[in-house]
C-alpha cells in the first residue's frame, strides 16, 4: 500500500486562539486516516496544538530548528526544546528559510542529523527557482541539494527523512507544476536517493509535492507513482481545503 503524508505548513500564521479554533474544526471533520496528516505550526502554537491534537492520531511539526543543543543563539529554538514538547516532525530547508534567512545545505545537513538523533522526523525541502528551471538545469540543481543535504547520513537513518519537492516558482504564486512535471522531479529525486543508497531505500522514501497543492488538483497529483503526499501552504490554513486534500490521499490505495 502506498504511503502518504499530508503536512500543513502554516508559516507565520495563526495565534494560539486561532490555532485552537482551527484544530477543533479539523477534529470535527473526522479524517479517515489521521495518521497520514500533520500540521507544522509556529513555535508559539506548538504546546497548544500538541494538547489539542491528543488522541487524534494527527501529528504535529515545527517549522525550523537550530542544530546546536543550546548556546548563545538569540531567537533560535533547539531540537531538545522541540523534543520535550513531543514534536513529531520538523520542516528543514524550506525555500523561504534558504532565501530570506541564509539557510544553506551545510546548516540543513547539521539540522537533519540533530533531528534524527532526537527521533524527530525531518521534512526536508528541496526545489528550484523559475530562473533555474528556465535554464533547464533544475535536475542538476536539485540533485546537488539532495547530495549535500544527505552527506554523512547512513542508510539506517536516511529513509527516516521525508522529502518535500517544492518548485519555488509555484509557491504562493497560484502556479502549479503539472502533475507530470511534479512526478518527473519526484521520480528523479527518488533516483538520486537510490544512487546514494540503494533501490530498496530509495523506494521507501516519502516524497511530497510542495507547490500550491489544493483540493482541485490534489487527487491527480497524489495518484502519481512517486508522489507520497504534500507539504501544503495556503490551503492548510483553511479547514475545508486541508481536510479535502487529506481525504484525497486517504482514498488512494
């Protein structure tokens, strides 16, 4: 049976009270397969959402972390801090972190290792800009990210990492890669991982699509062989839309 993970990335949205209201509405939907769903929320919402999700099967994730356990890193949050709250997932290397906050493959690699050691599942984001795609070098670029980000990560830990392919040109723009474009890159990423490790390991990865997935296109994208879910941005802020995407995945065998 095909594995899925539908992860909502709230980005910098929702106060604690708004988060509580959202989770109450999401719980009322009675998701068919809540174990395939998680919400990645701002740091200030983590404890509130964690408590609200108790007993639902829905996972909770953070949107970033620091790779050091503690220290003089004002404004940062460490992996042990997330671990104590009981966080299941953590988004790493999102394109916005790479573009606006100087995230590099070196820091991403360190964060992946820290999260794996703590038993928190990383959701690793990779993807190309419109300029790179128009140059026809998107596969070379994404392969470079994957190889650098997985540097020094052994085969036993590799498949614990979820990959989110996010074409940067399709995030928050209303543009979406066609299902064939999304499948082509997700299959390519799986091939890169199979080359680093082996085919069995490559086949085991959950590879999400992360570019403007919404109820209207979710089923067609999720039915593709190498797409195992979505990292949902805008649509994850609307209960009806997010639940519809989760149900689209639940209906695929």
